[in-house]
C-alpha cells in the first residue's frame, strides 16, 4: 500500500475513534499517551508519517480495535479481525431478501459499487424478462422481481455510485433471440431494449453502464462493494473476498474493462435504442 494511502486511512480511522470516544482532543491524547499538539498533527494530514509503534499499540489497546484495522489492512475493527477468513462461501438462496446482497449494498452506500453481471443486469430487466428467466432457471419469479425493484430503488438514492461493465455481444445476442433467449418473443425483446434505454437515461449518472468487446476481453460475474468486499458469482453461491489486496486486484481488473469499453456510459442508452431499431424495424413485431 502506498505510504500516502496508509496515512490517509489511519487519519480517517483515528478521527472516527475520536468522534466515538466523546472525548475532547486533550483527553483523547492523554488516553493514548501523547500530547495534544501531536494528536492535532496526526489529525491534520500535514505529514504522511505514522506515529510510533508504541502509540499505535496504545490507540489499538485503549479503543479495543485491531492494528490491522487501524492501518487499513483489514475491514474488521475487532481484535479478532486478523484471523477472519479472507475467502468465504455464501449460498445464494432463492429469495433476494434472504441473502447478504442487500446488506452488502447498504454497507457500501456512499462508495463506488462495481458490477459485472452474468447476463442482462437485474435492475434493467422488464417483468416479462424476469418471468421468462425465472421459468428457465426454476427460480422464484417473486424473488427475482423483488431483487430487480430493490436495485432500481437503490440506484435512485442520491449517494449511489454504481458502474456496470459487460460484453456488448450479450445485448446483441439477446436482440437476435439467441442462446437462452431463443424462446423469448420478439416483441418482448424489443420492449426490453427500449425499457433498458429509458432506465439508463433515467438513472444516469448514478448508474453507468459500459460495454466492452467480449472477443477481446473476458470476465466472470462479480460485484465489488466499495473497499469492503467482493463477491464472485458462481451459480448458486458467492465466493466472498474480504482481504484488501484481492479486492484491489479485482478493482484493477474492472477498471481495465472500463478502459477497454467501446460503448461508454453516456452512449449506452442510445446504443440500446439503436439496437432495438436495427433488430426490430417498424412493423416487424
């Protein structure tokens, strides 16, 4: 981790501890064994230097947090944070409200969420598509509809910042009625594309869709919830990454997908509209 990043995280977490303590700066400084001027310097960000190891240990012991958390190496505050599994497996049951996805989205509110979907992004699907896909996957239509509505509501919040990146050919295959959509009616496919275009325009810029060339790039489906965790979707379960470095690696992978996009976020709504017009000329459905 860059030294400047490390000191920034430490300063933010020190400020958080000060706020929680309900102590003034003088009393807080006394509690951790430093003088008030030293504390003020640490809080100001004037220097990238970290305090002495003794001071770090005193802060961690006094406020019962782990050193890893204090230095930004862990997202768990507790002293047991160091032994938390960096990789967990969570099952993805039928009901969205019974999974951890809603909790993870809530925890990441105010930070950027990065999302590579397995197909058409959940919140962009029409009711007809939700019902069709529920039928071929034997999953609850109500649960999938609930997930779709949750994601729409989430992306209407002013603090939301979500980027989605997916292969352009997924939409092109959908428009042509190939693959899993071979029995989805043409009229419904056209309505889906127009619905998508309208939502993309409505939710922009809190929700931004990028499309890359799937022949040149590949990605498994995953979601990165700010700096806190990443969840890789593998069928009916999620591989959940909690450690800082794997999350950063996936974030870098996602950013590379964005750089490779040939349809950028401000163009995505127009692309969906044009795809609907080209695939379903007037009178063909």
